[in-house]
């Protein structure tokens, strides 16, 4: 098993946090916070995973 750098976890976490925060803002504007929170978190996870694959 390969050891991952700590920065890899930080960059994926930052992608999740940024997309989730955008989802919360969109949810507040569109009157459905929970739905957009889940959409933002899901997009953040996918985006973070794609960034990790591209980085390698």
C-alpha cells in the first residue's frame, strides 16, 4: 500500500468544502438548502477524486 502525502488529503478536502459551500449558497438562493447541500457535496467528492487522478 502506497503512502499518500498529507497535501493530497488537503486538496480533496478543499474541493469538497468549496463545492459544498457553493451548494449551500445556491440552496439559500433557491429555497432548498438540503438538496443543494447534498448536490454540492457530491460534486465536491467527484471533483476531488478527479483532481487526484489527474495529479498523479
